């Protein structure tokens, strides 16, 4: 059966036209699915029963199967889903100031091999389809009861989003469309390890969303060591591409910076970082490294604070990510990794 969320609006129109020629049917179905969160065609009470039955036989409104869920005391919820072919992906719902941020995956693994990242530990996996990307969002919305309970969408789950633009761009169209999920572009952030051709393509083709760049180091030697992508696209080429990314008034590029003790947490790093960002509308999101197989650790809290304060002294806006959901391993790829380990034990 076809994943409903893999259908473009036009394809849905065509499919519905085969069942009922009246054009309002598409808007009706889209409203049930994206605004009201319907998970069964049979409940779409303003449509003829025969049409509902036909649709139920044609496409699947629940293409993800949740196989594990964990929740922390601060109510961060992490879902592990299994896809049709057995691949596993995760999404994380993070409560923040009365709203939720949803972190979703674009690939079921990652080949970028960042040294600190759990997802990259075992290369492999595949690109998700547009429908698999969208289904994660719809799933989390159903879980939280209302579309408006999910305020921000960040593509910071498993995988490198810009290596899957084929699926990402059509997904973003539905995410931003008022016929679809109707998110404001200001509330949607695509995060990249620095895949330069993807940054350029997103900049020229759109759609218009926020960009976050996982910088994580301030010199090429260190960055190439912890993020192999840097050997292909060093910091200079990355900053060049980022500098040409179109930004709306008052918006900024986010630079994520995983703080790793003894690797990228010195005062020299602060100095180089502020030089790199000079003249760019930027903000830095400091993320104390989650401990995992890599052996990397976060610096002490005082040292991390001092790093943040020094950036401030240079006029660089820097926030520190609270390590939410650490007890359930809500860092990139950790739930899937944990589950795989359990299966092997
Ligand atoms: N591939 C994309 C999105 C997925 S990673 C990217 O690289 O941006 C999302 C974020 O999690 C990145 O900023 C990455 O640097 C960070 N991350 C990965 N492993 C981490 C760890 N062990 N501790 C803290 N942050 C981590």
C-alpha cells in the first residue's frame, strides 16, 4: 500500500479525481489529515463511505510503526520507528517553554562519520522518502494531540538532510504549505554538517527555511579530524557558502558547536570562532558533548560557561543547549543504537 505522505498534492488530486470528480475532495482530505490529524480514512465523516473505503484500500495513513518510546522526567519523548523494509529511525519531541520542538530524521543512518556522533558510528542506512519524513511529523502531532502543540521543527535527527534534498524539498513544501502542515518558515530549521553543494542548492532552489551549520571546530586540522566532511569542504568554503545563504530581515544562521573537552574548547577557539563569524548574522548554539562510544566528553560546566561568556565578550550571541533527555540518550542516534545493542546482547 502506498504511503499517503509520499503523494504530492497533485498526485492526491489525480487519485481522488478517479474516485470523485468534484475538486473540493482534495482540500477535504488534506484538512482531515494535516489539520485534524486523522489516522483512518473511515473516520472522514463528511465523505461518502464508498470513497473512504476505496482510499483506505489504496493508501496508508500510518506508515510508521513505533517500536520503542522513552520519556524523561522533563517530558522529552523519543520515538523509535521501524520502516517497511526494517530500517529504523527516531524522532524526538522536546518540550520548551510550553511548546514543543520536534527533531526529525532524514536518513536511517549516516555516512558522514563524525567522530562524536552515534548515528555515524555504523555507516549505512538509506535516504528516507518524502512520506517517511512527513510521517514522523504527523505521528508526533497525533501524539501531542494538536498541530499547534508542535511549534518548531528541526532537521537534527539521524542523517544529513542536505544529502537527501530529493525527499527533503518536497517534504518542506508540504510542511510550509497552508494546504499541508502550515508551519511558518521561521519555525523550520535544516541542520547540516557542512555539505557545501547542498547549502548552495538549498539557497538557490529553496524553499526558504532557517539554516543551522554544525561547525564544531574552528580550524581545519581539528575539524577534519572530527568531521571528515571538512576534508572535502574545508571551513573557508563552508563559510563562503553560508555567507551567500539568503536571509530574511532579523534572521540569523545558527552555528552548532558541540563542546568537546580538550578538542575545541580553548580560548583560541573562542578567538577563531568570533573571527569566522564576523560580519555574519549568526548565533552560536553550544552543545555540551553527550558521552557515548567515542570517548569524547563535555568540558566542565564552568569551562563551558566561560566559553560562552568569552563569546559574549566578543559580541557573539551564544546559547547553551540544556542537555535534555540525556538519560534516554536523546542525542542523535542513541536510541536506535541502544535498541540494536539490546537485540545483540
Ligand atoms: N547531519 C546534520 C544533522 C544531524 S546531527 C548535522 O550535522 O547538523 C544534529 C546535531 O547533533 C549536530 O549539530 C551534531 O553536531 C550534534 N551531535 C552529534 N553527536 C553529538 C554528541 N555526541 N553530543 C552532542 N551533540 C551531538
